[in-house]
């Protein structure tokens, strides 16, 4: 069964950093487009950053400043989202997704709260 499971969310102070993990199973993450999204209650889910099968990092609109980066550990079949210089407006539920032959697989998300 193919699935992705996010972890690593929590409470962090403004200016802090956090690394989220997305563990893939049932498929090979490095063979597919892996993306991170986030969603604030009442707003649409928005793409943050992606990593394609050619190891190209994709930065989406509003996330080009370099605070969010994605990486992958092929041995662990896991994708990471590194978030730096976090701001209160980064508070959201963060989701990992995999695009597998045109089918989008979603995780359940991990909440991130940026607050002092």
C-alpha cells in the first residue's frame, strides 16, 4: 500500500527552525515528484516546495526566499522540509504529497505553530 506519513511538526518560536519528515512507503520517493503543501484554516492548501525525480528543487510563488528547502534521503525513502527563520504566519498544517504517474497521494499532515 502506497502512503506518505508526515512527522516533526510542533511549536516553535519566531525565528526558529524546524525540520519536517515525510516517510514514503509502497513506492520509491526518488522516482516521483514529492511536494510539500501547507494549509491554514479557512484558506486553500498552497504548494511550498517540491523535489522532482531529477533532484530539481521547485520553489513555488511566495516561497522563493530560501527559508524553505526540501531534501531527500533515498536510503530512508524519506523527504524532508527544512524551515528556517519561521514567522507566526507560517503557522499551518503541512502536508506531504507524492505525484505517482498522475495520481496524487496525500499524507494526513503535521501541524506547525510558530508562536512565542
